[in-house]
């Protein structure tokens, strides 16, 4: 009888899981999803590159200014965000879409 009650309850109730590709979950507050750089504010001082524990950030000042991130090496620790003097770095809540 105990099993029958469980079967009936699960048959007539809403599913606990969501249909992922169609129903996406909102990111929680404080979630660390992906690193974002505002190139307009960045001075390319390379402090973030020196502070990154995994070496995921590369900053070049010459011949062209460039800031690159290797996303698969980034551990989303946020150390680079803390040391950025112009606060051009930030953390987005959304995760990077997987590349196919």
C-alpha cells in the first residue's frame, strides 16, 4: 500500500526537474559565471596578468594593445578583478555557451 500511495502522488504531481534547453534557470546572486573585460576602461597595465594564478590572462601593450583570456584555463577565482586599478574587469552571472 505504501508503494501505491507513492506512485499516485508522483503520477499526479508536477515534475521536480526542468526541461533544460527550453527552461533555463536564473543565475543565483554572487554566481561566478564568466569573466568580462570592458576594453574602454582598460589601461593594459598587466596587473591582472601577473595576479592570475593559472596564467589564463595575456596582456600585450605593443605593437597593438590586446587583452586575451583563455577561458578553459580560468578558474573564476576573481583575483584579477580585485587588483584591477580601473575596475574594467567584472564577473558575469551567465556561463559561457559551449562551443561546438
